[in-house]
């Protein structure tokens, strides 16, 4: 078993090193993880996101590694009986790794090399280790051979440890060399243009002083991250090329410099993920700087029937946005900055889409490189193929930030507070209900536009005992947030966020 696991480790570690040349997404674990993300049935993926939230990728990699360890141990056992089983087992893994790497979007022709070279090395390591082990086992179990058996065992352990060492060092060196290709320096060198249309000043009424309430503007470091990228794409702005094509009268191509030279708007927009559960935290508000998509699309001239804009990322992810939503006057943009700095790499550097009012999976393409004017009849985007709705307007929702579910508070006046959102319609009221009492109006904090969430707070005279708190919002359409519970799939969760608290 040790021999099997050590040879698998060598394969994965060397694979990382070879992937320095063949691209980070061709490294065996990353390639297989990426294929799993694209292939697993939707309910499994939804369950993973709800169980692990923004740590879904870590969980995937840990899970994949654990499975690999178990299978590698079994391969080791089988190879001890008959080495051909070991070769077959390793070849199978090599093939899976190679196939996964070759089928990643934009994979190079050499993408199979990390898995194949890693597997070849693993066969060699397994052979060597099993030979050493066999020699020990062949010695008769007598006091006369005790010393040579002990020496043989030590040799086996030393060689296995060397295998793990080679795996760690090559994996580490591989990752370190790959990191040298990263774009942090290019990002640091960017001078952001001034917006021709700056963001409105924040009213003094945002951020009421309530401990535990989300800040109106989410700091970049706290902003939720959701995407299918196991390796964060490193896109050099110097070589970034953007095009608008498909069903347009005049296709457009732009480089980063040309993009920065265009008139820019700066707006607060709250992004939300369709996978957000009621009460969940896959939502955040930021100040975005970017080029209005309406201007670019007007220049390109969408043809009749081009009712869907398909945007694509360098890593092949794509989504479809209604053309109308990008041209109806809302502040849809190609964003280059988030809260006053160039986009963080994991949030789409150098350029992403931001569209007020639509869930991220139909609008917020990070590392974006192209827009293709198409139609909903002609093309199903990434998540639509996996069962999610083609249209994803954000539903009116609200959340209690404080007190926390299951928390304890002291009897007397308690401030209940949270956020409510109905992007592009705007929140007009928030109400709180204690136990089976009446709905009571909460105080709304200020906001700069209907495209962001709104903080709210409510003074509650809490009596000792166990209590249930619920919240609901209303928006400018006159609709009150529905009580009906709906799962995130296929088009966003609904229901009232309800928590229980102990009052002492
Ligand atoms: N390239 C790329 N862009 C993407 C995604 C993705 O998987 N790949 N996920 C989308 C989804 S589902 C959401 S909710 C938002 C999240 O943006 P954030 O990570 O900056 O919060 O990005 C969108 N853009
Ligand atoms: Mo999302």
C-alpha cells in the first residue's frame, strides 16, 4: 500500500512540474477536478456548494486526493500479487488524467504530458519499491536473517520517503514556477482612469452603528467568490484581446489600453449568486468602474433576433445575458476595478462583466474575452445546460445578520439588523416579525441606487425565553417578498429568513 501511494504521489508531483510548460490546468489533480466540476450531475454540485459554500473547490481537491490515495493503495496491493495489475492500474489513472487534461477548454495539444509522464514515473517507482519489498519477504523468517530483513525494511522506507520527497519538491517547485507567470505585477502597475461619470457619494445614513451588520460596501477581501476555476486564470492585460462578434453589423475588437481610453462609469452594484440559500452569504456590494456595455453594443449594432449575448471567459466558462438587459439603460458594464483597485485576480482581472439585477451565473463573467451576439433559441450557456434557468433576474430577498441564528441576547432593547435586496427594482420597505406577532416596519438605511442592497435595523424589546424572528422585504414593484420556500435551483431561492434566539 505504501508503495502504491508513494508512486501515485510521484505521478501527481511530477505532473505539477511538467504542467509548468503545458499549462496549470493540465496538472493531473487540477485537470481531473476540473472535469469533475463540469461533469457531475447538478444536484451533487448544488449539494457541494450548499455544504461547503465558497470552500467547495478545496473540498473537491481534498476529496479527489483522498480517493486517489485509496485507489493507489489498492493498486499497490494488486501489484504485489502480479505487477501487471500495477501497470494496468497506473495506466488507467494516467489515461483518466490525460483525457481530463485534453478535454479542458482551450487545452493545448501537449496537455496529456503531465499525466502520461507522471504515470510512467509511477510505474518505475512502484517497480523499484516492490522489488525491495519482495527481497525482504523472500528471506526466511529466522534469527540468522533478522538483520538483513531489518536492513531491507529500512531501505524500503527510505526509498518510499524519497518518493514522497520527490513528489513534494517537484509539486512545490512546479507551483512556484507557475506562480512566476502570475499577473500580480501587471495588476500593480495599472493606473486606473478617472470615471467620466463618478459614483454618487454615500449618504451619511449608510452603515448604522450596529455590531454584526454587514457593511454597505463589502471589502474586496471579504467578497464571496464563486466560479468553476480550480486554477485562477492569469490574464495578462498586455495580451488581453476582447471582441464583440456574432450577429452584429460591425464586429469590434479592443485591447486593454483601448478599453481604458473609453469613457468610464463608476457605480455601486450588489452581485448575488443564484446558489445563495435563504439567509446565505453569497452576495456582496462593491463600487465598480467600467465601460458601459450599452455604448459598445450600440457601436456593434446587434442584428434582429440577437436576443442573447453570450459572454466567454478565457477558461471556457460562458453565460448568456438578455441583449435587452444590456441596452435598456441600466448600468451594465465591462468592469476593470472593484472598490477603487484593479479587479482582484480571483474576481476577474483584468476585465469582467457586471449587470445590475441579474444573478452572476447569467451576467457576471470574470476574465471575460468575448461577447457573441446570439439568441436564446440557438445557444444554451454553461449553467443552462446543467439545468438552471436561462433567465436569472434576482429575486427580492432579505437576511438577518444580527442576532445570529441560535444566538443568545440579553433581555431588554435588542437591535435586530440585516440587509435586503431587490436589485434594479429597489427595496422600499423591510418588516420584522417576532414569534406570531404582527409584521412591524424596520428602519431602512440610506442607499445610492436601486441596484444595491439596503441595510435595515429594528429595535426589539426582547422578553426572556426562546423567540423566532423573521424578516421580509418589499420592492418598488409593490410586491412583498414571498414566504414560499424555493430551493436555489433552477432560478434562485425564496422564503423568509427566520431564526431562533435565546433571550436571557
Ligand atoms: N469565468 C467565470 N466567471 C464567472 C463564473 C465562473 O464560474 N467563471 N461564475 C459566475 C457566478 S455563478 C457568480 S455568482 C459570479 C461571482 O462573482 P465573484 O466571484 O466575483 O463574487 O461570477 C460569475 N462569473
Ligand atoms: Mo453564482
